[in-house]
């Protein structure tokens, strides 16, 4: 049995939307209060409070702010667990220091308990039954918890964490090397042939529309400022802000759909997937390439491969980012020598000939071959 998340869109009534607004507000307020308490304890030389200690603070918060009793009590306990997890990750150097949540950010809360799928509706604690767009057969599934969220485009979703029995995919005995790039999204080699997966350029395709929409948004912000109207009360600004948010949402959904389909296809076809452990964070420091790198979604793609290989008993191997995959001859193992070749190694070199075995290499296909060889050696 494994835990999987199923995300579906929900359609709350006007009354339920009002309740959800209060639930989101309570969760956000509680999180900010707990973070503020932790910061104050640090400032006064106190020690960090764990989840258990923060749960003990919740009754006092409810006494001080009685309106917190209107929300689902389990959701506030999940808030304290989330804050604890954020601090633990900060202490391990995985994340930055926990930040306060803003009302304009994506709103969400998590709960557990009496959650059930009832045909085309989902039953949620303190909210009742809500209409749901369900593409899954979850009637007999054991639901562990639910996260209800609202996007910046005013859409509501529920993500159900369920226990699932997933059957491993049949083994194929095949392995592939993947070289992620900018010109093409990926270049692959399966031991026999190499091929490329074209870059989709979702952001570039929408860049003109996005630029125009953002320009209008800036003008409306300036106009509201001149009139002395706060942006939250400027209706034209808020309408345009929603248009910009929908464009960003469309780009993100297109990219996610592309990555999901590609990662699923690779997991089904290959038992071993070898790719380079890219230092995306450091690469983003190059301002000339930052936008192109962020558009690719490499980290998201690798994350998808990682969780899918656990579900289906496959292997994903990451080769060190310091491994010179494109500079080593995949036939004889000799590295590119600038002195012998007469040309310094740069990104401009797309093809080169090995001075030892005289094999002519395409830079990217050669890199995919070497990543496959190195990955199989690690396995």
C-alpha cells in the first residue's frame, strides 16, 4: 500500500465559499501567530517549540480569539504540524526561515476525519457535501486527509491523500540516458539510438499576451495610485490582475501536462532512467539563461520521475553534475583535449571528433550516451 494524492476541482455554493474564506483565514492567522511566537521565543533566548508544544498553545489562542472556534479544529493541528516541518527543514538547511502567509497568496487548509466520496460529491468536516469533478474511482478508498485550496484565479480544489494498491509495471530490461537541455527539452539514448524531445516554449508562446496584460495592470495600478484608491478596492485593477493570473495558470498547466505525460511514458518504457543531477539553483544565477531555465521545469520533471519510480518499482539514477558527460568520447573514454583539438571547449561546440578513435560526436547525443553508461555503472 502506498499513499497517493488525487487532486480534483470542487464547486462550493456561495454559503460554502463564505465558510471556506473563514477557514482559510483561520489557518493563515494561526500559522502567522505560531511563527510570531517562535520568533519571540528566539529573541528572548527561549527554545524551539515542537508540534506537541504548539498544539498546547491552540486552546489559549482560541480563548484569546473566539472566532477561531468556527473552523475545523483538526485544521489548526495540521497548521502546527506544518510550522514544525518548516522549522525542521530550516534547521537542516533545506529551506529558508519560515515566512508569514499573505492573504493574496494561494489559500489552503488541511483536515482529516469524516471525509468521504459520495457519488459526485465529497463530504468534508464542518463544510458538508460539496460538488466535485471526479475522474477517479475512490468509492472504497481509505482517505487519510484532505487539503482544500483556492487558487489566485478563484478556483477551488481538494487534494485527497488516499491509501492505494499500485501494481508494479512489467519489467522491460531497458535503460535510457537523458541529457536535459535548453534548445531541446531532452536528448535521450537507449543503447541503440538517440532522439530528442522538443522544447514546447509555453511561456514564449504566451509572452506577447502576458506582456500586454501586465502593461495594462501597471497602468491601472498607477491610475489607482493617482486617485488615492487602495489596490484592493480598485475594481479595474483587480479584474486585470485576474486576467494576468489566468495566463500564468494556463502556462503552468500546459507545462505540467507535458511533463506528466513525458515522465509517465519514460517510466512505462524503461526500468532504469539515468540523468544528470543539475544544479538548477546555481544555473539560475546566470541572468542570460535564467528565464529559459525556469521555463524548462527540470526540477519538476525530476520530482515526477522520482515519485513515479517508487510507485512502479523502477530506478532513477542521477549522475554527478561535475561529470563532463559531453566532453568524454562515449566510444573510447578519452576526454576532449583543447591542446590536441586546437579549440577551447565552449557551448558553441555542437560536434567534435575524438583524437584517439576518430569518432564523430554530436555533443548532446554523446552526453546522453555517457550519462547512461555512468548511470548503469552506479546501479
